[in-house]
C-alpha cells in the first residue's frame, strides 16, 4: 500500500512538471524566435549614385601645391588673378567676371521667379553697359561664378541641378559661333566636382596656375581655395597602378602632398605661386594707400584716363556699327570729346597752380 501511494505521488509530480514545461515553452519559444529575428535582421546598404562611381574611374591626376581656408563671402579677394586674364569680383553669393578689355561681363543674377541664379551677359557700348541677358546654351538650373578664358570661347562656371552630384558642381562649355550660343556643358568631374558645393574653377594662363574653390569638409560660411598646376592635357589615375580606395582619396583631396609626383615641378610651381601672391598683396597695399592719399588733381587725372579709354572703345565700335547705332554714337562721341577737353584744361590749370605754389614755397 505504501509503495502504491509512492508511485501515485511520483506520477503526480511528473504530470505537474510536464504541465509547467508546456506552460513555459510558448514564452521561451517566442523569446528564442525574437532573438533569431534580431540575428537575421538585414543591414540596409545605401547604393552609391552610379554617376559618382563613373566619375571616380575618370578622376584627373592634378598636382595641388597649396590651400587656404577663407570666408565664403569674399573668397575671390584671395585669388591673385593676372589682369591679362580679366577681373573676378564677388557680391557675397554672386560672381562677376569682366574680360581684359573691360567691354564684356558675365554675371550671376538672382531670379525671384525660380529662386535661382542665372549667368547673364552684358556689353559696354557707347560708355554704357547693355541690359543683362541670360546667355544662350545653359539650361534653367541655378548657375553661378562664371570665368571666361582669354580665348573668349571657353567658359567655366558652377551649377546645381540634375547634372550635379552634390550641391554646386563645376562645368565647362565653349561658344559656338555658328549657333551664336554655348554648347552643352560638361561636368569637370573629380577631383573638382564632389557631393559638396564646388564654386569656382579658373586658370591663370599668364602664371600657369589654377584655382578651385569648394566647401567640402568646411564649417558653415567657410570655403577652401586649392591652388594647382594646370595640365596641358587630361590625365587620369591608372586603375592598375592605384587601388580603388587610393583613387577615392585622390578624388576627395585627402592629402595635397600625395599628389606631388614630381618634386622639381612642384617646387617650381610653389615658388611661382609665392611670387604671384606677394605681388598681389603688394599691389593691394599700394592701392589702399593711394586711396587714402589721393588728391583732387589725382581724381581728375583718373577721370581723364577712364574717359579716354571709353572714347577709344566707342570709336572702335563705330567702325563696325549699324547706321542707326552710328548716329547715336556720333553724338555720344562728340559729347565725350568735349568733356575730355574740359577735363584736360582743368588738369592743366590745377597743375599750373600747384607748380606756382611749390615755387613760392621753395623761394621763401
């Protein structure tokens, strides 16, 4: 009887244990399933823009020699462009280029209708700039910071839109005389264009130096100006010599020194840039000094020089102008000649007065 009771108790314990196991199993099973789900969760892979991949394979081999970080609002003041290549100016967010002859301008103007900048053209005719008009050949995407090469045909500019891989990218186009418009622009590619904003590209042919401006890796309101040695022809990094990661590094401009493949050429270019930079700074200092020391006679002389140049441009244009334009120009030229004659007379009288004053001071 005792043995039978004992067997019944064992069976009851076994049954209770079995019930407890069954009750606990669903929770444990759900928990293990949850862990399995966590383990099997796929990591989302961000696909790279195929245009970036394509650009990387065609990254140009460029020797960069220096760089400087400056404010975006006046970065053009730090570029010592030779006067034979024209003049670049900046109005905060907009760029302006004037050619060497000072009779042609390309400027970025903001259009409130589409809230974008567009590059406009203006010409100096009869001492007055024509009404700016959007240049033919560029699409409606926002475009800024134009630079026209001395050949008068090659135009570099920044543009953002469908053809850009980031904010602003850098483009080049050439003027076609037959269609009287610029051809379809081409993206300059890497290392000049990037997923950041790349604002300006220009070549100083006189000094054989290139400048390029970008805000990549810069805080808000700052840009980096890179100085480089222009190539006579396009060269790209060989994929058999460099790894994909090395080419990406060159495209990002991770290291300026990594681009120094020819130390002799690098040193020569650095010396030339330092000379150009020093001359530019000296001229800026002289200009600022001259402004503070300028006399009324100096102002008159400056006005006469400007008027003489304008007259010469008007006379040159008169020779190829239409009959109606010639009638207008004729009156303008006569008026300017009278103004110049009066200015020269005033200058002569003031110079005479100044000489007499200096003579009296010397003899007293």
